[in-house]
C-alpha cells in the first residue's frame, strides 16, 4: 500500500480512537510534502524521527478528516471548483492538495497561480 494512503488512514483511525498523536512509518518524500502543507494550514504538527528506520511523529491539532484520493484525478485550472464541491464540506472549509508542475500546492494557491494538476488528498 502507498505510504501516503496508509499514513492518512492510520491518522484518521488514531483520531477516531481519541488519540492526539500517531507515529507513522514508512516515510516517503510525497508524504513529507503533504504533511508540510497540512502543518502550514494548522491541521497537524509533525517531526521526523531518525533511528534505524525513519518515522514520523504526528500530533493532531484541528483535523476533522483527511484522505488520499485514489485514483488521482487530473484537474484543469477551471475545474477545481467541481472537486472542491465533491470532496470538501464547504467552499472555504478545508483544502485539496494538488500536485502541479510547480510542486504540491493547496487548491487556493493553484487557482491563484492558474495551475492544474493531479489531486492527491484533501483535509478539513
């Protein structure tokens, strides 16, 4: 299973179980980038633990739900709103994480830069 999908599922399971922290492994570059975006938006906080195997310690702040989107839909710059309505509960509530040719961006950043790309995940 993909490291991103596995970690986001485990994170939601930990939240539902009432835990405020979760240690995830394996770690991938994509997972770290997604976690950085979620940290910047204030949903989580994380730190990388380097020992024999690399792990990520994630603490949950104001996260309601996060999921990876499979299959990954390609979205053009003018079609982002359709997927915002599909995956998020309200327009100004939550973020879609889009993989563009400029790196991973949230959907407001991608719209501001006029970019489309592949939808990776969402959280709110």
